């Protein structure tokens, strides 16, 4: 009797277990189908705007699929009956569920219209991506993005109207030119250094660029006006200039222990990473800190307002004597041993202690704080790529954004930074290039080489 009861209970449990097992298998099958038949399409990202394509254009793109993974990616360009493959990549299945293919593919295509035999006019760039899903009768999810584009391989026509015939190392000048169509960037390149252009006030379709040569220029190479249109085509108008000789002074600078004792504590506050002896720290300041400071100045003076804020010559500090000149080649000595060489790219002017420092011309304050070897420093943007710099100040009386008139007080002379005595270090820059201030103090030079061009 007991045996019969046990058998009866066992027979009643079997259908229940079978039901549970079937339910689990069905659930597992549903989950597997959901994974295998996932319907999420690959995602495509294309860098930049594609409406206009010039003679040669590189396009970066990323395709991603976070579920089944990517099976195929291709990029084509289509124009009329022509179909050119720019990119194609196929992947081998690595599994049957998630991540059967890569989850992300980053690619780059180059469209060289001449090499591809394409003509100016309408075309289409087609991006296609396919994943490893079993959806769509095993073909997977497919995404296709079509970008209509216009091929434009004609560069803007650039005509140089005027430019300096002679120029010195550390010298400056103005180049005038016209452009046949609206462009996204234009200016003058000299020796690989680009000087941005600006519209000349009151002269329709006339543009200018102020240029400056570094002090160490020994030959003028590749001087040309450049204009880049929206499609990336570059129009160029080369021109020549004759390089005049410039003579720069050589100077011997002693570095006594008393100077190190005076200056190293100041720099230690701003550069705590310095190590070694006082002389080691001095050399670190005169080299690494100097390089970083000049890089910062070039960055600040790399962008100028395109309007002329200034008028006439730039003023020299009143009642001052010259203590050091532009491009003086300095050799530094410690205990009569040569320890360093540098070039002084400004003019040192000395007057009375804590003398008022006035703006050399009308301009906007774009820098007003402490900067390493320059100490307390102010930089004014005068527009058209022209800047003036005032350093070693004992005090700064302006803030970034202030507009100063010529003669407006911006601070007082001092000994901050790498200065042994009270003076003003004055410099002029053209688009970040430190040039000779003497030209800008000369009324006739400013009139002849700059203002006459802008009339």
C-alpha cells in the first residue's frame, strides 16, 4: 500500500518537472532569439561638414555596434554612373551571441578628386555598415547614410597688390591683396609662419596682412599670400622681398652670487619644481622658463582684432635712456666662466624708480599678470596683428579687456622677473613675432611702410 502511494506521488511530480523544464527551455530559447535576432542598427559618426569637397579631403568616421558586433563596413563615392570604393572592411564571425564582431571601427578615407577621376559638381558619399545579428533573414541590421556633396576643385584667385620691397631681420611691413570669392581663411605666409589677414577699412574687397620677420632670418623663403575656401582649396600669390642686413650688438652679462641671492627666492614662489644650486635654478629660469614664457606670449599675440585701434607712431617711454637693445646677443658669465647664451628681444628703458608706464598707442589689454622672467607684464592688442609689451613692472593698474588711449597709464616700472635694476622692458610684436620697436617709434617709417598702405 505504501509503495503504491509513493509511486502515485512520483507520477504526479513528473508532469510538473517536465512543465518547469519546458518553461525554462522556452525561456532560454526566447532569450537566445532576442539576442540572436536583435534589431539595433549600427551607429555612424562622421567628423566635420561634408557639403563641400575640394581637390583633396580626408574624412574621419566611426561605426559602432554594441550588441552583435560589426560584420561589414564600406564607404563609396557616387557621381553619375561612377561608383568608387573608398573604404571596405569585412570581419569574421567570432561567436553567435554578443560581440560576434568588433564593437567599434574607426576609419579614414581620402577623397582625391583627380586620382578618382571625378568632376566638379554634385556627388554622394555613401556609408554602409552591417552587423552580425540573425535578423533580416540572417543578413543582420544594415544602416546606410547618404551625404550629398558638391565637388569644387577651383581655388580662389589671389592677387597681390603691394608688399615691402626691402625688409630687415626683426623688421615689419604690410602686404595688400584681393581675393576673387569669399574664403574661410586668408593671410600671408613667410617662411612657413602665417600672418592672418584683415579687411582694409573703406576699401571694398581689399585685404591686408601685417608681417614681421624673426630677428634670426637669414633668407626669405616661400613668401606668399594664401586664401583657403570652404572646400579647402588654397589660392596662392607668391612674391619676393629683399632682405637688408641688420647689425645686432653682442653683450657680456655677469651673473654674480648677489644677483642669484636677490632673484632666486622670487622665482621659487612661482616655480617650486626647481632643484639644485642657485646657479642650477638660474639656468633653469633662463632656459626652460624663458621658453615657456615666450610660448605663452606668442599664444596671447596669435590672435588680434581685425580693426585698427591705433594711430600714428608708437611712443617711447618719456625721459628714458636705453639700457639694452633689440636682438642684443648676450653671453652670461659666472665666476668668469661662460654659462649661457640668449637673445634680448626688446628694448630696456630706464627712468626714475617706479616711473609711470604709459600705453605706446591706443589698444586693448589682453594680458595683465606675472609671467616668469618678464615679471609683472601687460600686453596691448592694437589691432591688425600689432601688439606692444611692457614688463618688469612694480605694479599693474589695468585689467584684461580695458581699452587704453595712447598715453594711458598701465603701471609703473620695477624689478620683477629677471631684472637687476628698475627699468621697463618694452617690446613690439606682429602676430606673435617679436620685432624691432625702433621702427614703430619712427613716424616716417610708420607712415611710409604701414599707414600709406591703409589709406
